[in-house]
């Protein structure tokens, strides 16, 4: 079993930006997943793989078939969240739309 820090794409529970979940799948940084929070499920972004925590974790519900967000984009979102003192979910909401259109970016620069 693998453990991941996942940032929900919705600001929840104050200042905490990410939560630890587990999955049997190998997930990439930037992968869009579905995670349980309370009684609801939300989309989230995998930030990193971590060691097994000392507490119980909830499972990642599903993984999207989309390409993951590029690692530099995830790193930039983390930096923006810290630099501008805004919740990571707010920054990631602006970044998630690039995942599905990633293959089309080459046309923008030609």
C-alpha cells in the first residue's frame, strides 16, 4: 500500500492544505484523484508520496484518466500559495484546467 499527500481542490478545514490518503495504485505527482472528506468526495491533486503515517488513513476513491498536472506546475502552485498567503485549493483550481488540454499546448507556441 502506498501513501500520498493529496490537496483537495476545495478549501476545507481552515489552513491545512493537504491530507494523507492511501491507495494500492502507484500515482504520479500531479495526478487528479477523488478523495473522501467528511461525508462527501472531492477532487484532489497528489502532491507527493509519503511514508506510512502513525494514524489511520482513508483510501483514495478513484484516479482520473487525465494526464497528471506537470510537476513544475504543482511546485509553482505550492510556491504561489505560500508567497501570496492563499489556500492551496484556490491556486490549484486555476491550474486543474490545464491537465486535460496539456496535449494542445504545443499549438500555442508554434
